[in-house]
């Protein structure tokens, strides 16, 4: 059922309009006595989910007893991050999701079904895992809050992914990421109907049906003036709400460029991007737009690690972004990588498969990744001072820029807010 919807390519929702829409939706739910909120973490700072969660807390007061950020594999949020993203909410309400230990398995999606939807690419069953708080907390409302946007693992982010991955378990996260990677990244991104989404939908219909989940979904992007804009808010308790939000997202978050891009420059906000685990969105979201032999330059002043999980970080350092054939061989040979298929999927996602070069430009602090570390995983290294002098983010506009001297580049200020493609690579 849809409880609220407001969105279009011309809509620009203010904070007060978000509040009014949210309260209209919550009023339709009737009286609730104990509420859990599952918003994204700080890596989705621009989703407006933090504000919506704060508004829900203001609406319900002490009845909203727990907030479980959908960390997935990410590092738990710091107090300052919680304060910046969630405003006045007492930090005592926040719980850390431990994806390796604090989960319960509700059931299993059969290997036969996985094999069918993946076109035979994989042959394993998939466990339906969620944080045990969802099932054991006695909640009569679970608010799943997040942003719908093109995504590399599932096609379009959010909806039940927020629960089954963001609040999911180690095996479920690893296997779902791997399904998408071996099926083909460029067959997934920007699609609503994908093998991974079918798996999530199957699990939702069979194993999550007794959980009182209501989804609050935003659509956020960058407008032609280069400013962040909230194009839509949708609230509902089934797949229809996701379909409505995804339809709008594809209109405002998906940029079809008129020619393959020879040089792309991406800025990674230091408050949001500290790892290639996240920063490689600059690769995922642009790969269908970059020309063969092209160049991607990633300006990453806060880059300090590869994986946010220590085990994954070690595996990235061991194998690097070496391309699909090599990673598939490594999965077959190395039980450590086979037990961390999410890392294998990430290594596949982060490789250009030799089609274009990737240059990372980390900051020069003691915590930043060094030139040797960058080059050891298969990327080129760039001097951030020299690159920013030539490509100053403060002087560039979104999209095509012609620099003094005639060089043409394509600039992206936040890769997490969109998907870029050329028609030859998207059909």
C-alpha cells in the first residue's frame, strides 16, 4: 500500500515539505506503541534519511525506542557523525549492527531459484539474514528509511536491500554481492528487475511478511545548477512504493551522455569517502560512460583504507582490482576469498577490465594511502596538489567543462547521486 507519494523531475522538496509528507504517511498507520527506525549510515549523508528519522522521532517521541543504522559492512558511526546526520535525536537510541555476529537466519532461498535467476552463473542457496533486533525487539512498526538511486549490486538501491543487506548478515551480504558481480555489473546498474532484486523480493514475500516494515524512500540528485535537490518522497509497505521511487530516480539520477567520455574527474567528499570500498562508486557509476582508452581521475583527499572491514581490506591488498578472470580463479583457489564473496564482488566491480585507466589522488596526511599502496592494487597514483591545481572542484561545473587550452573533461561532484552511461553500453 502507498501511504504517501510526491515527486517529479520538477519537484524540489524543502525540509518542511518532507515533514508534512512524512507526518501524513505516519498518521495513516494508526497508533503504534514501539518503533524501530532503520536508516542508512553516514555514507548516505545526502539521502535526507537522517532528517526523516529525526522527524519520525519528533512525531513518535519515546515510542521510537531504537535506531539501527543499516551499516552492512561499513564502520559503525561516530558520535559526531550521528550528531551531524540525525540532529537532536539522543545518541542513546542508536545501536551498532554487527554483520558478522548479531544476526538471525529466517530461512533460505534455494540454490535452484538462485541458479535460475542468475542464468546459471552461481549455484548456491542464499540465507535470509537480518539483525536479530528486528525479530526479537517486539516492534509493531519498523521504519526502513533510505534513498533510491542506481546501484552496482542490486540495480537500484534501497527498499528491501536496506533490511537484507544494510541490516543483513555476513553470508547473505557476501553471496548477494557475488551474484550481481558474476551476472554482470553493466547488466545490473539502473535496472529495477535484476537477479539480486528478485532474490530479495522472494525472501521478502516468504520470510519478512510478518515484520511490520514501512519504507520511507527519497529520490535525491543534482539539478542542472549543480545543487543537490530532493525530487521525491514515497512511503509504503510493499514493492509498489519502490517501483514508484525507482521510476523517478531513473529520470533524475541517470545521465545519458551523447558521446563516450575521454576524461572524467570525480570529487570524493572527505566527510563521506574514506575508502575505495565506497570511493569506487566513481568507477561503478561512470564505467558505462567512459570511452575505451579513457581516463578516470578520482580526487580523494580523505582516502585512508581500501576496505572498511579488516578482513576485506587484507583481501583487497592481496589481490587488487585485477579484473574478472583473475578474481574468479582466485575464488576457486583461495578459501579465504571464497568465504568473503562480497570482497570478490567488490574487486570485480572496481576493475575497469583494462578498458580505461583509473588514477586515485589521495591526500598527503599520515593516515592517507600512499603511492605504493595505491599502485599495489592496480590503480595509478596522482599528486593531489597538482591535479587539483589543474582540475579545481570549486571552478568546475557538473558535466562537460572546456578548460583553458582546450582540454575537455567531464566533472562529477558526487558519484553516489547518479549513474552515467553512453547508449552503446546501456540497452
